[in-house]
C-alpha cells in the first residue's frame, strides 16, 4: 500500500473528528512515512508497520472520544465515547471472537487427530507383527513407524500454526493497549 492510499483511508476513517485533530493525526503518520523512507524502507513497509488504516482510524476515533470525555464530562461526550468503543469492540465480538473460536476448535480437533494417529501407529508397531498381517511382520512394523512419523510431522506443523496464531492474537491485543493504558495508569 502506498502512502497516498494509506492516508486516504485514514482520513476517510477519521471523518467526523475535529479538523485540527485529523490534521495532527495525519501529520504524525506522514512523519512516520518520512522517517521510514529516510531509514531506507519502502512506503509499503512503512504502511505495513502501521497496520490497517481503517482499524487504526477506529482506534484513534475511540481514543479521541475517551479524551473528550476525560476533558469534559458531558452526556454528549459520554455518548460519543461509548459509540466509538462499541464500534471498536463490535468488530472484536461479532467477527473476530467467533473466528478465533472456530480456529481454536479446529486446532483442538487436529490435536486430537494427531494424538489418535500416533497412538494407532504405536499399536500397529507393537501388535502388528504378532497378528500375522498380510505382507508380514516387517510391513506392520514399518506401517506403525510410518504412522507415528506422520503424526509427529503433523504435530510439528500444528505447533507452528499455534505459535503463529498466538503471535497474531498478541499483536492484535497490543493494538488495543493504547486505549487501555490511560485507564491502567490511573488505577496504579
């Protein structure tokens, strides 16, 4: 994504905020692009580091709503802050939470299948030669080793996928930390 595409989507997402606030936010992100280019990175790399501009705009709108509420406690500011947080949280609850639950359920199902495959391989490895299978004892022995090796391979892939998903969830959680940090600091 180019700088212009990023900035266009960011401005569109920030519409409705005060023009000075939009100008400050855009200037900050323009400075980020300028610093990245000065450091030898491309516009696409700088945009990727900032994340999705639509998501960023929703977070910044929620943050601006909370700041207005903290500065001036009025019903309209409270309503604006609530709407902004609901807009940010609606994506999490209605889209990402069911998606994450589906992914976790799939990972658990694959884990059960991997364990079952490994146990089956162990059973074939240990008991196959004693039962006189077609092809002889060596065939049963090798089939058992093959099943256990396949289960080990699938388990390794499952581990890599789980680590990747965990890292993605941590990254996503860090996006929200900017909104939670002021509340955490006030409690400490």
